[in-house]
C-alpha cells in the first residue's frame, strides 16, 4: 500500500479578545482540518462554539508540548491536517508552538501560516511611535534585577521596542523604565479589542501619573517604547556582548544581530562579528 501523503500544519492566528476578529480563512481551516492542537481546549472551544465548528481538539501547551509534538507529528505523517492555535493571537509568538513547528520542518511537513490578530502589531500601530523598525522583547522578566539588566541592554536601541507585562507589575516596571531610560514617550495598551480596551500615550512620567490614581489595574498589557533619542553612543564591550546574547535568545540570526548592534552602537561590523561568532557558537543565553 502506498504511503499516504503527509498532512499540513496550519499555524492559525485567533482573536486576542473580540471573537469577531477571526478571519474567514482561519474559520475555514479550523472547520476542515482533522485536528486542532490548542494551548487550552476550554478557551478554544469558546471560539469554535461561536462559529459552530466541531473539529476535535487536543491540548498542546508549554508543559506538554515536547511529548505532545511527537504524537501530532505522527498524525501529520499519516496525512491528517492539523491546526495549531494558542489562547489568543499567533502561536509561538511568546506562546507555545515553536517546538511543533520546528519538528514539522525537520520532518519535511509543510507549515502554513494563517495570519490574523497580533497583540504586538495592534499596540504598535496605535502607539503613534515609529513603526518602520521595531524590536519585540516578549514577556518582560519578573525579577527586578533582570528587568534592570534588560532595560540597560536596550537603552541605546534606536528602534521602537515592544514587550508584554503583567498589569500587577506595570507600575514598578514603568518606574524602572523612567529611572534607566529617561522620560521618553511610551504607549500602554491594555485589554485590546475587549470591552474595556484602553490606550495610554505620553511620556513615562505622564503615564505613571495617570496610573498612580488607579487603585487596581487588570488585564493584558502591551507596552510600546520610543527608541533612543541620542543616536549612537559609546557602549562598553560588556553591553555589546549582552545585547548580542539578547538578540540571539530572541531568535535573530547572526548577521541580523551584527547589523543591528553595529548601527545602534556605531561600531564596525567586523569588530562585532568576531564577538557575535563566539556567542552564536556557545549557548547564547543571557547571563
């Protein structure tokens, strides 16, 4: 018997709040694939119920992704089409999914993007800050020391940067940003596309002042930060190395990181390349 043609892995973006933001193509894929791998089956079933989709679901989250990916790969090899979704937005962007995507690529399974809602882009385009070049930092560190280190690493970055933060840690993070980055412009986007959506724009001190009058703050928060106004400046060798490690950890290629750091710090690419090569040949972790 001939071996069945392999199925496809569809990486499907789903709404970050408002269920009407799902695309027609996403609904078609979710309705016609053989299995949906989702971060939380309870959350995904709400979306499926809204659009009368009865496709079977299975969980694939950060705690079981390694073991679950092998089983999903076998289904793909058997010719079944699988849709990968997270709780909200695009899978593998600060959400589970990277391991399954990477495993599928290694096994010559076609991976198909089904683009749609993104908290990063939604916050960026309403921020009023430059959008031609930006750096996404994912979820901000929880530990104060790590927060300070990261802010020092990106202080000189000339590009707009974006990250996620918990609402309950927001005030402390903004205060640290003011201390380390100076009073630059930011945008705090909270509960985007949801009933209580809120976008605060202004300098760090202005936003901190507004939030200081709130007793509590809830919801999903995305922060967009103005890049360095000072342009290039002299950076220590340690800062250059830490920035390269950060970029490697965030998925940048060696050449991309070298180019970015060279422009940001005003250092020749040749000098940066030798340092970067050592980091890319190591573990690449940010110490």
